[in-house]
C-alpha cells in the first residue's frame, strides 16, 4: 500500500514538473479561453465571429490553428530540452512528456468549440462543431505527422538525446531549429507591425486579432523560459517585478491635446436661455415649446449602435426633432453613439442619418484596441519610461476617425472625430446640435466627471466636476471618450426605459438589463438647473421606441403633473426600427 501511494505521489510530481516546464503554453491557452468565455466583450466576439463573412472566418480559423500549433510545438520542445538535462526518464515520464503537448494543443481548439456552444446561436453551434472537427484533425496530425512527412527515417539520437546529457538550442535537431526560427519569425514580424500600426489588421476581425496576438506570446514566453533554464535565473519573474516597480512612473495613458488654448464655455443656465430664446424666435406663435433630454446608458458598441441608430431614425422621421432636443446625457458606449449622432447633425444632413450612423459604427473597433493592448501596451509595462506612441487609446481613437472618414469621405482636416470636441458647436446658430454630457467616475478620487460643451458648476451639478479642469487644452472629439477610459470609468448597465414628463421627455436608450440611478440623477439635474420657465409654456411629448420582441421590455412612465406623480406601465409591440 505504501509503495502504491509512493508510486502515485511520484507520478503526480512528474506531472507537476512537466506542467511547470510548459506553464507559459498553459497560461496562454487559459488566457484565450477566459477572454472568450467569461469576459462580456469576448462573448460578443464569439457571436460576431459567427456572423462573419467567409474571408474573416478563414482568418479566424487560421489564427486558431496557429494558436494551437504554437502551444503544442513549443510545449514539446521545452519538455524535450528540460528533461534531457535531468536524470533518466521512466516510462510514465516519457509518456507524459510525449502526450502533454498534444493534449494542450487539442484542448485549445476544444476550448474554442466550447465558447461557440456557450453562445447558443444557430451559426455559433456550427462553428462549435467545426472546431471539434479541427481538434480531431489536429490530434491525428500530431500523432501521424512522422508517417505523413516521412520523419521515421530520422536518427533516434538526433530526434532525442540520451537522458542525462545537457540540451541547449544548438543541440536540437536541424529540422527542429528551423521550425522554431520560423515560428519565432511568424510571431515577431506581426508583433512589430501591430506595435507600429495596430489599425493595419482590422480586416482580420477582433477574434482573429486576439488569437494572433496571444499566439505571438507563446514563442516569446518560451524563449524567456529557455533563458531562465539556461542561465538559472527567473527571467519572467524578474520582468514581472520590473513591471510592478516601473508602473509607478511609466504610465503612458494620457489625453492627446490639439493645442494649449481652451474654449470659454457658457454656463448651463446661459446655454439653456439661449436655446430657449432660439426656439421661441423660430416659433413665436407656438404657445408651448417642446423640451427633450436624452439619457443614453452604457454597454459598449451595442449601446453606441442603439443610441445613434434610434436617435438618427427619429431625426429621419421627424426632421424638427433635433430642434427640440436640448441635451444628451450619456456614459460609455452611449457617449460614442451620442457623438456620432451629433456629428451627423453638424454636417447639416437632411436625411439618411440612420444609414450613415449604422455604417460608421459597423466597423470593428475592438480589433485595433486588442492589437495595441496585447503588443505595444504590454511592452510598455516593462519599460522604465513612458512612450506615448504605445498608448492603446491611440489605436481606438484612430479607428473612430478612420471610420468617420471612410463613410463621410472627408480629409483629416475636415474629420469631425479628429477635430476639436468644441468644433461641433462652431456654427450652431440655430441650436440644432444638442449639448452633450459625457459622464464618468474618477475612481481614485471618488469624483464624478462630466465632459460637456457647457461649463459644469459643482453648485448646479452636485458632486460633479468638469473634466476640462484636468486638461491642458483642446481635445479631439475621439479623445473625449478616451478621457473616460484613462480615468478608469465605472459603468453599469440597464434595461430599456422611457421617462415621460408633462414638462419634459427623458428617453433612456439602454441596451441591457440594469438601471444606472446616477444616470437618472444627472438627467434630472439638467432639467432642474434650467431656466425657471412657465410650466404651461412647454408641451408634453410622447416618443415611442421600438425594439425586437425578444428584448422588448416594459416601459416605466413617470408623469409629473402639479406635485402629483403617476406611474403607468406598458409594453412595446415588436416592429423593427
């Protein structure tokens, strides 16, 4: 019994020793699985991949196979080099070292199959079965590759050294060395290209870019493990400690300022008075002037798409909608959607706003952000000094600017997203462009920050600060969203809700399930801090938002009428926007 337990314990130690040697391949495999399964943006990527066209699906499959190959081959080589320098291996250790790399490579493809099955979509299920087939083919390849490529004729001494002898890169068989160099080159060249121009490979799709990037890290991490083995120094641990120490002064995430001059912004009440006067001068005969305030929740690109699409559709159907729209209060993706809608209004377009908004936001903005994060931004973590060019926010800023330029056929100088945020209101003589209030939280100091074309006074907006207090000059429109990311914004999600008042209308364009109460609070303050108007000079308005039936939610109507509050609930019928 004791001998049996000792034997089992020794077997576990052998397995642990093997896993320790290939730890970098395991880390990369787990990283990819977690990123696509547990992270909401990763789950979105899986769904998006299922809807890709043929070319992007081919790129994704190519990246997945490269990822599996890198994990398998480098794990195989690392085990060979490590155990060749130790004592003679028994039969169990030999089997573990032979089959563990194959297992890791196959499991990486099976993990991708699981992510598609977890998405529970029709096309995702097909992709899941496809990757199960690729996993089976991969296992067949690694087991029968010697027969396939006639490798059985290799000298056994060249294929594996005698146990007990030291093994370095120079001691490896010639074919293995060539394969390793090719693998390293395949990783190094795209890595440098991603660092230099992360927007270059957007056509791959975010899923393929993610797998390509983590596949690049396998050779690099394995080389570091090899140096640790050769020099008897924990190179990876040292780099990790360097990253922790350097993080105190190598932060390269900053706001990219156009120039040092700042625009003098009007006070909130002044802006409202001018807007109201403009409305009254245009419609002097009207007894009631509509006032609309839109609140757009966060939720990534879906929130941006939903916000811009709904507002643009309303504008297409009701051309005077923008004239009655005083302000948009938003967070995260809702802010991007609000900016796209407002920029289209600034172009003085009369129709087809929804088509333009959809095409602008139809680009894959996540791909350049992933490329910059997993290459240049990771490299910055171990450098003792900041390099602003490696800031990942530049990639996503540029992707928004390129998307606008592609759709609107403008030059860089006429690009709304590359120009100053304040330029949106340069020719806003009729006040057709609403005031924007981008909301965020500065976590380190517990402050609520607002980016707006209106001066934010803490006396009017309690516990809120103007982000321009912390900038050194004019900032691009695209950079305004990065300001929220740089300051580590906390964003929650909610469900579709409409708030309709007798005096005002607040539309909550919220694509997911949780209500952000701070958001409602700011919208209420925008209304409370406006001019003291005659209640009966503003008209009551009802706006109907329509979403697909499976996500159609009950709407909550709050109707204010002379100190009395009434609640009415109703459901929206299904009808595509």
